[in-house]
C-alpha cells in the first residue's frame, strides 16, 4: 500500500500530461498560465488575509476571547460539555492555524487519548473556518454582501460542534 501511495502523484501527473498531449493541448503553456492566475489571485487576497489575521490577533490579545469563554462556560458546564473545548469552539470559525494551536495545546495539556482532545479534534475536522473563508474568498472575488452565508456558516459550525460532542460521548464515553 505504501508503494502504491508513493506512485499516485507521479501517475496522476503522467496521466494529465499524456491526456493533454493526446488532446493536442500545450501542457506547459497552460501550466504557466494557471500559475500566473494563481499568483494574481494570491496578490489580490493578501489585504483580506492580513485584515482577518489582524482581527483574530486583536480578539485574542484584547482579552475578549477570555471574557467570552468565562461568559459561556457555565452553560457548557450545565450541559456536561467540557469547558476546556471552548477555545476551540470560539477560534475554529475564525482561523485554521489558530485552531491547530488550540488543539496542540489541548493535546499537550490533557494527552492525546483524553475525551477533551477527542472532542476538540472531531470539532476541528467537522467544522469550517467560516469567518476566514468569508473574509478571504469572498473578498478575493469582490463579493461585498454575504447575505445568508455568515448565518449559514455559523449555524453549520454550531451543528458541527454539537455533533462532535454527541458523537464523541457516544463512541468513547
């Protein structure tokens, strides 16, 4: 199986190049054109990326995240949900790398086999970085009014968080 997985990418590249040559497509020129478009897109999204990363850093540094955790913690405790996963529930919709940091911190503090880490890891895998996606991707294509995207994304994230807790207690509890 390891040998097969090591061959997948080279075989895929060989297939794409062969198919392009068969269809008489100038593969290299098309590749370069795609790379130029990718670079243009990257340059276009940099301001949005900087803005969202700055906002997240300010949110954490200002103490607003700690205040939010302290406000929400009693409700989580009442429902039997570990309050240690609150930072993941708050940071995950904002940033992927920030939520990786939260997850790594939870693993280091509680151990990789703890229920807290299992719930946090399941949350990480079953939710999206909604605010990041809206800021960067919508900004890159010039969408100014997100309409229902924010609400739908945050509802989906909340559903993922709740499902992560239920599923983890069901499977591991």
